[in-house]
């Protein structure tokens, strides 16, 4: 894919299962957070900034790095996934940031 990814590429896949080849757990695309651009940013921004929040099981953490994410019934994306501090005891959250 040569086009820049946008929130619209991911919004239809919220709450769908995401597989990571070679990892024995699955993730869920929990939400797509879209940052509103400030007025001064509108002229220079190359894309709408957004972040994917993925949810996985607690304990067995997917390591930070580039991973192929295969979305249930959808496309595959090679993205940099970062595990983040998750206060909820029943899950581990991850983020993928697009600036």
C-alpha cells in the first residue's frame, strides 16, 4: 500500500479480531482515537493524526516492534506496535501511532 493510512482504513474494523502471525494470542482493535488538528496545523499536516488502541490478554505481552497485523475479514498491515501501561487488571493495551 503506497497511500497514507487514515482513520477511515481502520474505523470499519473496530471490535474485530487482529491476528499476529507467529504469536499465539489475538488482539482486538478496541478503538481509533483521532486528534483534532489545531488551526495552524491544517496547512502543514500531511495527514490527520490518529492512534489505534488494541487490546490483548494480560501477562503474555506482544513485544514492541514491527508486526504484521491481520484484521479479521480485512486487510493486513505491517505496523509498529507498542505495549502501553494498562491499569485494568484483565488486559494489556497496545498503541499504533500515526502522526
